[in-house]
């Protein structure tokens, strides 16, 4: 039975909001009137416009601009999955577990979403199918793992493993962001300081020596030319940068260009290895989780390949899927794809030989994740002093450009 969110007025004129279950929106309004409430609006939970047409263009525009706010962010989804796993493992039926999570929801959108899932489950729909009705909140991989857990009868165990995977992935992303945050802040501050010095300080100094009718030092002349270019064409430069960024984004939307770009990105000295390790760790971890849940290897490979953000590595994973479908072992199929680290194929071979493929793939994912963290911290350690030295060098050139005319004038006076 579907769920509907409502807004109504009671007999005293107070506004009431909530969620109820009914076959149709008309039946939901009837239930509200039976409770002496005057319905103002009744909308299906998790759906679009109840009228069915007015919001289509707006929703399309919202998706094109990047979509609205999600109900579950990565942290909330991991916590919610862990809570659901605990309730199911304790022996609570799925419907009662969802009821408890609905009551404990932190926000109204979250409460409506969980109520919608509970309504679908009460109506006899499998939990995985109820989740698939909300693709923005629950990825196809998440849904596939839940479906496998339902079919195997080990939903609680699968949810625990899924929560572990979400938490490990979040920790890795946070460490990568933390490693890149300081260099990004230093770079931004350096750009702002240089633009301020070049566009404001240097012209002020130039006005002081404008009446001396003496030739300025070469460095000062160059800096004044750069300052004039920034002041006269700064907005044009900014517009060109924005247009170039938009052009790159549009080009990356083209599959052929994106494939070549990602392949070239993997060949870069430092960030290339970082990208290879991060994508391979996600691939191995997802494949291990799906295999543990009992998902067939071909379907697991298809789903795991979708987690690869690098299109070149995704193409290699899909090629490996074709080889496995034709009868090749997973290890030999991955070994033929040189973009994947050899660690993945090595552990996959050990897993196939010992019958512990999910365990070995998870070990490969853990080692690759640790290596990615180490490389990220090493890269950040190198970048931090380099950026500081570069910023100091640029500021020193600007200061010299300002000081040289003063020194020259003092010598002339003497």
C-alpha cells in the first residue's frame, strides 16, 4: 500500500502534517476527513507531483542542474544501514524494523522515505524492489546486495557487510579529501594575494615614480605590464577561464573524449597511480561484497564495473566480463588488463585456487586502500612545501619589482 504525505487543518484551525497509508490519494483524503481533518495537500511519498504533469519540466531542470538535496548523504546512509542491520540481526521482522526507523528518523524527508519503504513492504513488495523505486537514494549496487540477501535468507548479515563497505569507502574518501584540502587552501590564498598585489599595490607604487622621467628596472616594467593586463582584461580573462571550464565539461560528457582523457589521466606520474589504486580498491571491495552476498559472478562484475569512475578502467572491467562469460577465470581476465594493478589479479587467483574469492578480493581492496592513503599523504607532503616556496617566490618577485625603483632612486640622489 503506498504512503502519502499530507498537510491538513484540524477543528481548532491548527496545521497538521504527517504520513499515512492508503490505496489512492482520494482514499487518503477520505481517511483524513474521517479523522475530522480538512486536507490541504496529499502527495505520494518519494514521488513527484501528484497531479502528474506540472512538475515534469521543473524536475528535469533540477536534474540537469545537479538535482535537489538527497535525503541520505553518505554518512546517513551508512548509519541507517547499520541500524537496520542491527534490528534485523536481533530477529525483528523487516516491517517492524522499518517502523522503528521511521519513528527514529532525524528529519521529515527521511521519515517519509522510510515510511514509503515500509508501505511497499507491507503491500508484499520485496525490500530490494522498494529500494529500487528510489534510485537517487539507493544505488543499483546497494539494491542488488539487498536483493541477494533476501534471496539467501541472510539479510541481516548482508546488511552488516554493506554497512562495513559504506563506512570503509567513506573513511577512504575523507582521508583523500583531507590530504588535498591544505594544498587547495594554500593555492587559493596564494592566487588571491598575488592578484591583490598585482592589481592594487604595484600600480600605486608606479604612480610615485611616474614623474621622475627615469627608466624603470626591467622587472618593474614587466610587473607593471602584467598589472595593466589584469586591471584592463581581468574580467575577460575570468570569462575565458569559465568558458574553458564549461567547454572541458561538455567535452567530458562525450564518451569518446572522456575515454581518452581518463586513459591519459592514468598515465600521469603521481595522480595516475593514485587514480588507479582508488578505482581498483572500489572495484575489488564491491566485487567482494557482491560475491559474499551470493550474487552470480557475471552480475557482480557488471555491477562492480559501474563503480569505476575512470572510463578507461571501466572499459577494461567490461572486457574482463566478456572473457569470464566465455569461460576464462577471473584472475586471468583481469591480468590481461594492464590498467588494473597486478595485486587484484594475484589475489583473485589465490581466491579461485582456495575457494575463498570474496575474502581474497577484500584483502586486495584493503591493501590497495592503504596504499592509496599512503600515496595521498606522500603527495600532500610534497605539495605543501612546494606551494609555500612557489608562493614565496612570486611574492618576492613582486616585492623586488616595487623595491628596485626605490633603490635606484636612492642611488641617484646620492
